């Protein structure tokens, strides 16, 4: 069973576009939620935590729907530097490791 | 800004050989992790380490694997007899005490088993 599922993409969008990624998680005991960014052959880096009330960080907005076990990430005004793989990540109550989705690949085109 | 460091960046070894991957976690962090990522696949948890002992491990972390904190700064992953399928990127991560705290990842060691 996959703990975290994401559409692998790729998403190819022009600069300035708005793009949204979705993620579902299977374990109702999931406790904390994150979006990480991973550049090619690099380590995952935290983009933002996801809170129940939704949260925004500049051009990035994350939403969590616990009832549907669904997480989303919205990127507005896409930049070339946003090109990366976006990883949906959860933790589960009682376990302190991270569970990663396979990632969604984004390419922003000039 | 403090960061997790890992050495070597790339390790090439022959099947059946032992390898040791090294990590220096962030100095005030208390929980340490190893993850791996096979090329084209997701990041997978291997093991977590706290208070000088393994706190959790996944099914991947079998008897071939071991971890150690030999001194106050290093955290190592040993693979006793490497297999072809051990070829992957190995990431070390660390965090402070709180379970909701961010895990910070090192740059990874690319292990290639020939």
C-alpha cells in the first residue's frame, strides 16, 4: 500500500502560469504534512509545512483536507527557478520518520 | 546556516564489498536518519537513531545494514556485503527533539555497486 500518492507529471507550464499539485495519503493517523522540493540529483529541501487551516508563503499556497486525506500545493506566477520535483511528505502518529510520495515533476518554460 | 554534511559524495564499489557512508548531523540535533532513493523512485526511510540506539527501522534495513555514532559528531551507515540493488542515493537527515520539527537532509552519497 502506498502511503502517499502523487501524479508524477510532468507538468510543463509557461513562466507566469499558476500550477497546482495534488497528493493523497492513505493513513488516517497521518499527523504532519509537508511539501519538499527536490532538484535533480540533490537532496530534498523543505518548501513548506501544511497546516489544517491552509497556509501561504509568498507565491506558494498549501491546503490540507483531513476528511478527504488530500493535500495540495498551488504555485502562482511560476518562475524558471521553480522547475524541480515537488514531494508530498507525511508523518504518521507513532512513527517519527517521513513518508514520501514519488514526486511531481514541474518544468517552467520561458 | 548549519547544515548536514555527508562523505563521500560518490562511492563506487564491487558487489560483495563493505561500504561505510558518513554523515555529520547538525550539532544540536538529537534524531538522526538514513533514507535512500533508487534512481527514478521515491525517497524511502531506512532507519532512525536516537540516544545512541536505533529507534525505528524499515523492512529495507536488514542484517546487511548497521548504523553507528562512533563519536559526538559522526553518524555512519555500513552495508556489509553490497548487492547491485543497493545502488542508490543515500541521504542522512537530522532534527531536534520535537516530532514536528523539520528534518534537514544532507547532500547525499551516490552509491554505485558494480
